[in-house]
């Protein structure tokens, strides 16, 4: 137990410590929050560097000019400003079943449009909310929705400006899309939407090229072709890749037997611009290709012959002397060499020259016919 004399000494010592702290400016109450002392204000150094006279006067950076925002690209298909997209929505609603109803062994058409992707997906909102599988591919459907509206937005689409020349001493790589664009001399494509536009258009002719070309990624090593297929392709590539691989004259191309490529069930392929099919002729300038697009949904010109023309005895004698001259179909202002081929094939058909060594023939007929 402390004596009165010791207690008095402790009280005096505590008062002395408190007075010392107050004089130094560090006295504070424990109930108050701690405040960090303000940083030391250093004087501004206005000294001029040695070579400051050679520097250009700096000006305040101007505010960046904001680019105009792109128009809204997402619409529900039924509310799209484009008629063909609205027609696609009606086609889906008349054919696509509701996946939730199919799991219950019922079949109801998809009349409800998903608010996230804009595609008709279910029969009602209740089934749309219950379906957990739809969320796995909903983002991809939204991208497809925006891509379709972007293609119709009216902007200048530079992704479709493809190179139509390939030097003989430059190799082409099919390892990836980036390698193919680089080795073909295409423009650089950076955005994801532009890549989707370009690959969607090029996937049809490049698939054919990747099989026929000598640098094809389909080899025995990766087991994409069999031994029989490798032997067949070796014989075909021998005729495609000549020694000089130079472009032939029009007379030599007329005498050279063409390589016929038949695409059965053609639908979207028949709507491709002719410049895309010209990519096949760019890599094989010394070969002639005839591409046949056959199917009940193959696109043909609107003014093509749908039914056999009436027989005229007076014109039959004259046509036998001079030969049949199919009429030229004015498809558009740039394609003037489209010809009606109904008499040759017996079905609504046409033929058009995509390039000096690539000719496209479309036949709208069923498979058994």
C-alpha cells in the first residue's frame, strides 16, 4: 500500500508529464480521433534548368473530342426497324418450339421474345424465367442480334474490303484467322464485332480453300483426313499447284478442264457476294473452278425463268442454226454477265462469272430431282 508521501510524488510526476506534452503540442484526449499532422510545405523551386531555353512552350492539352455514339443496335426482332429482320422473327415464332414445353412432352411455339437477347425463345414469360439453359447462350444470341442490325445500320463496313491479289512467292497460312489475314494482306481487324462480320462471310470460301490448298491444316498428323482422303487430295493438289503457278490466258483457261465443286443444300452460300468466291481464284490463278449451289432454298434472281417457256415452232428452226443464247438477267448495276440456265438444267437456275477463273451456278431444285 502506497504511503501518502509516495502518492503525492506520483501525482506531481503525472502533472509534470502532462504540462510537458501540452507545451510540445501533442496533448490530446483519448476520446478524440487521431489527426495526421499536415505535411511540410516545401518552397516551390523556380530555378530554370540549363537547357530550358531549347524546349518548346507547353500548352494545356485540349479536351478530347468525343466521337458520336453509334446508334442503338439492340432491338427485339419483332420491333426491328428492318423488314427482313421482322420477317425472321415471324419465321422463328412459326417454327421454333418452346424448350420447356418439350421437356414436358408438349409442343408449343416460341411466342415470347427474350428481353435480353431479343429472339423468340419460349412460349411464355413463366417458362422463360424457369429455363436455366437459356442463360448459357443468351449472350451469344444478343451478339448475333446486334451484328445483324450493325450490318444494316448504313455505316461503311471496311471489314469486307478484301485483297484480291496474291503474289506467287508469298505463302498463305491457314493456322488461324489472324495468320490468314496477315499472309493474304488483308486489313487489320481489331474489334470483336468486325471479326465476326469478316469470319461469317469468309467461312464458306475459306473452308473450300483450306481443303484444296497445299498448306491445308487438314493432315494425317492431326487425324483430320484418312489415308484414302490424303491420296485423293494429293492427286487433286498436283493439278491445282502447277510448277510455275502463273495466271493463264483466256484461251488457255477455256481449253483447261474446270474443277467442279458441288455444294448441296446451299442456302446462305448462294447469297454471298461474288468477291468472296473470287478468293478461291486468287490462290489458284492457273485453275478454273465451277461452283454449283444446289438446293430447294438456293437463291436465284427474281426474273429467272420459273416455268418452261412456251414452244414456238418458228423460233425453233432459227435457234437450231445459231445456237441457244440465254437472256442476260440484269441482277444489278455491277453484275451484267448473269445468264438464265433453265433450258440447260430444267430448273430455275442461273450462272454468273465471279472472276476470270471462277464461275458460280445456282440451281433451285430438290435433292431427288
